[in-house]
C-alpha cells in the first residue's frame, strides 16, 4: 500500500475556543489518497512538540494558523523547533497576522518560508451548494432524531447572506441558539485592506435575521490596526452600536 505523505496543520494557542475551521477547510480539499492531514490544536495539547515530532519524517510541510496577538509567540516557538528538527521542511503561516504583515513575517523570522494572505480562496474552491446542502442535512438530522438539544456555530457573514429563508428557519427549528460572526472593523476600506472578503451589508443582513429569529449572535470587533485612522475607529464604533440593536454581544 502506498504510504501517504503528511501535511501537518497547527492551530496556535489562543483564548478563543471555536473550531479550527480554516485548517479543517484546507485539510478537506487535499487528496486523501496522497496526503494524510494531521491537525494539532495547541489549546488541547499539553506538549505540542511531542505531538508534532512523530509526524515530521513523512511530512511535506508544516502549516500554522496564527492570529495577531498572543498566539504569535506560541507559533514562533513551535515553528522554530520544527525547522530545527527538519531544516528542509517548508513552514507556512496563514490567517490574520500574515494578512496584515505578509512580508514583515518573512523578514523577521527566516525559518518561516511562506505566508498566505486573506481567506485563501485562491488556494481552494468554495463549494457553496455543498455548504448549504450540508447545513440542511445537519439540521434535518437533528430534528428527525428528536435530540432536543441546542447548538452554536461560527459563520462568515457572506455565508449567512447566501442562506435562504428556509435554511435560516431550519437552523432555528433544529436548535440553533447562537452564532459568532466575525466583523473586526466597521470600515469597509479597512476590511478590504485586511482581505476579509466581507461586506457590511452582509453583516447587517445576518444581524437582522438573528433578531427576527431570536438567535443570539456575537460580533467581534478589533480597534487599533496598524496605521488605522481615527475615522476608521469611529466607523467601527458606529457599526458596533448599530448591530447592538440585535440580541448580541460585541
């Protein structure tokens, strides 16, 4: 039997305990006959290096999802140790930090060989119909099994805008109680600069749907991006206040 090469994906330590959707998306589009995807979550692993080392010999790359802030230190430490153990192994960083500082990351730390910017939609196809069918199937299964549970999810605003009213109603009926929808900035210019691929109209649409269906929603915002203007900060505050009319947390 052909031995598959390994792709190691690391979710760096952070205070947020949501699913590592970025890494799951990347792993799902790789050919499973050729590659074995190893996802390691720094938040759930006591000794991360010990979890990574057994897979390095057969690995073709090591990828890390790194958001700006405290997770950088954790990812730097592990990436350096990986490079020390396998000097020729490509180390790839992606997520918000490399979207903000794509070149600086490479200049500051030579052991990082590649950075990915934005949502990575050029790296894999976004199968919209598959996504919607999966949501519908998941909700119907919960209803048919009569599990009588509630559930929460992370969702991009653009995906919420693409859901039909029937899809939204089905989610609510199946027990959806809370959504987390990343916004980060109330300035469309700032979001475009960060390559968020999100429109404020989509955010407001999701806010209205959640209010209509009595679904709690968390909208994370961030202030103080590099070179962010006072006008951009003011726009973010305005958007936060506008979304506060829904049942949500900012």
